[in-house]
C-alpha cells in the first residue's frame, strides 16, 4: 500500500535542506539542485522560496510557513509543495535539538 506524501507530510516537525542541495535564488523563486540525485527543482514562487529558506531556522515547517506569510487557506498548497520536495530528498527532517 503506497502512502500519499502530501497527506503524510508533517508540518509540525523540524525540516531543512538536504546537505547535497544547492539553492540559486531567481526572480520567480529559486532553483534547487541535488548533487546526489542530479535532480533539479523549481520553486515557482518567492514565498515558497522564503519558506524553504527559513526551514533550518524554524521549529517546524508550519512555523516557516507562518513566518513567510502563508495564510491558513494557502497552507494545504504549501504542504503539498513541501511534501514534493521531501519526496525527492530536497528537504529532510531535522533531528530534534
């Protein structure tokens, strides 16, 4: 049985960029490149880039979304975007400190 990552993505845990990911800011958002998988991801909005950029300094993905200005109505779309990034190893759960 396969699990849909968009339904299981945990907003209330700490996330951060994978160590092998490089970020290049762009006008439209950003490009993420994973050196291990050689996968390229496009962040097609500056707000999504802001969320991803602040993941490492936030207590949770939800907090990063709030700090970036994501509204409650927009949260499901951002959860889906973050789930996609997690499924491709662009972001990973951080250890609790």
